[in-house]
C-alpha cells in the first residue's frame, strides 16, 4: 500500500506502518481515519478504499 501511495503521489504524504495485534490495519491521512480493516473486516483496496481519500 505504501508503495502505491508513493508511486502516485511521491512524498506528498507521510506514510507510517505501525505494528499492531489482531491483524488491525488502519490508514490515516493528516490524523483523519481513511480506512479501517477493524471496522470493515477486510483488507483495504488501494483504488476503492484509500486513493479516493488522497486525491483532490
């Protein structure tokens, strides 16, 4: 996911991977939650779940 963000946006966004337990996977941008695997129960799809929140 981080590589897809860098490919499309370069260094526009800070990308951090933070280890957690239980398979939790969340994407935040500027402190705002963009995607939560915990809430949806599935892994994020870059094009449908993450990229739209990053594009103007």
